């Protein structure tokens, strides 16, 4: 446990962290519901509008790892307070923005703040609680993250319809201010052994991920063969390759890449990446389709998404319980990935005028697969690494998950825009349709084009998830452990039935 400089108040610490986790998760899941209204109000569409969601997720993914290191170095309470400040400031500027680029910048700022809140929140709980109390605190943290993802779309939809899209950001700003006040009664703590932050590693990771995402999202608008897109993608890949080489020669790397030498750990990371592929495209972009093509209200679209998100809240304990009762984790994870793949394929029934009942089956299937995977992925990944490297492994897994989420949003958006542009012959018109703006005498034609683009993306996603399920199944069959000499050893059955923790 880190050294403490003031008397802690466990109740305030727990409340502040849980409130932070809740609102950060809600902001991830809920903002997509407001995108059509934002586009109409700010006269924005296409890539600039999609950055409202993608920018937040990029910043969140890129800075989570950095903020975790900062929390140990400069202080967990200080990092948590700084994160709450940035999150609240970003939300407040978002609510007041009258320009799409200002809104995008504010969302990136809020994403950095959200990363600091999440990265330092867990460290604060670990420093404040011990024994069973610590277990209960982390269980509550996981539950609140699930609640945020589950209710984010429906609550945001209600706010957008009742008070306007700016109201949802005002709520986030107010909650951020409340969290900041709570930090005044939280004790400061730092890691017992403070190591220097790998600044070069942090900068190259953030820069590489940002360049790749920008290139992907700019592709449909500028053309995939344009010098801007090709140059940005190439630069991003070069920076990421440099980051990889840099991490191999660091005593205290930002991301310990030696962990992937164990195929089982690699398999669990691929599993968490795959569930993001199958879940996030639907979570982020389906509300826009329902509002644009079906004319659904923001509240109705958000409520529909509960069929997708509710299982993610309810089912993680079931996944962990099944493994603890002897169900092989490998088979359960493979089944979960196939459920996600099957749900995406089934969702290709999407059509103009489709009712809620027709969406129930595919959305539930995706949500069930995602919920089960949440209950076992983290615990099983931790069970195949040495206890002394568990912290590094957790950071690696969370980084993969965050980066995957950011890239999935970028790729899904770019795919829809490219398909629409090819069908309609106009990148500008494609951008408006993808933003839910379907009007005029061509509405039926535009709705059909949007539906066709969605079906292509859904079948592509289903195929990728099915292939990944087979690869994960093969990787998890390995019995290699992450020992330094690479010696193959047979792990006991207890590794397959190890206790798992809920994670989001």
C-alpha cells in the first residue's frame, strides 16, 4: 500500500470513485444517441460529426495507460482530481459549443479527464480498503461501470428529447464538479516505489494511435488514395512500430510487450478485442440509423439499446460462476464470441420501418455474448501470468481493450461512409446520411442505401468475429506459460477454473 499523507474518509472515497466510473461509462455509451441532433443543430455531418464520439474514445484509450503511471508518480488523489476537472470542463465546453470542431476538442479533453478518473480510481480504492472491503469496493466499481454502459443510451435519449442535446453534457459537468468536491476529503497516496514515467513511450503511443485513427476516419472524405490519408496512416504505423521497438528496450515500459509471448495471454487479449469489434459498432451507430431511417425519437432509440446493454450489466457474474463450477473457460469464451458473431449476422435483417420486436433477438445475442465475456476475460488472463506481473498484465489488457474500442468506432464509421459514398456518388451526401439526415424526395432511396451499407458492415463484422473465435479457441489450447526461458509446462486445471472478476 502506498504512503498516505492525510486521514482518509473511506465513504467519500468510495462514493467519489463510483460516481466517476458511472459518469465516465455513461459518456462513452450515451453520447451516440445525441449525434443526429448535434449534427442538425451545428450543421455538421460526416467525419467532423463522428469525432464527437470517436475523439472521446481515442483520448480515453490513449491516455488511460499514461494516467495510470502518473497516478503512481504524482499522486492518485491529485490525478483523480485533475481528471474530474478536465472531464467537467470538457463537458461544460461541449454544452456551450456552437462549432463542431470546438465540440470535438472539448470531447477529447473530456476523454483525457475520463481516463484519469478511471485509471486513478481503482488505485484509490486499493489504497483505501483492505481484505473483504477491498473486494466489495472493486465489485461495486465494476457494477457501476456496467450500469453506466447499460443506462447511458436511454438516459441520454431522455435528456435529449426532454431538454436538448446540450443538457446531457451539462449533467456530466455537474457530476464532474461534485466529484471534484469529493476529492477534498480523499487522502493522497503514491506508489511505494515510484518509477519514472516512460515519456517517450507515452508520447509515441498516443501519437501513433491518433494518426492511425485520423487516417481511417479521413479516408471516406478525402479518398483512400489521397496523400493526406496515405501519409497519415503510414506515419501512424511507423510511429507505432517505433513505439514497439522502444518498449522492448525500456526497464519500465509503458506497455510490457513480453507478455504476449504466452499464447494463452495473447488469446485472452484477442478475445477482448473481438468482443469490442462485435459490440461497439452496433452500440455507437445503431441509434443514428433508428432515428434517421425509422424516425425514432432519441429516447426511443436509447430505450431500444437497452436490449443490447442490459445483458452486459446482468451476465458477467454468470460467466464467472460457470467457470468456477467447472465449465471450461476456453469453450465458454469461444461460445461467447460466436454469439456476438451470430448476433451481428442476425442483425442484417435491419430494414426501414423495422420494429423493436425484430431487433430483440440479435441485440440480445450480442449483449449476452459480451456480458459472458466480461465475466471471464480479465480473471482468466490474469491466471496465466506470474503473480508478480499481474499489474502489468491488467494494464496491457485494459490498453488493448481501450485501443480496440477507439479503432472499432473509427473503422465502422469509415466503412459506413465509404459504402454510402460509393452507392450515392457523393461523400458530402454520404456524410449527411450517415449522420441520420435523410430528407426530401429521395428519402426512400437514401434509406435503402444506408440499410445496404449497414448490412455489409454487419456481415463483415460477423465474419471477423467468427474467424477470431476460431483463432482464440486455438490459442487458448496452448499450455505455454510466460516464463522468461519460454519453457513449456502443463498448467493445472485450477488455472481454467480460477476465480474471475467482473470487468468492463
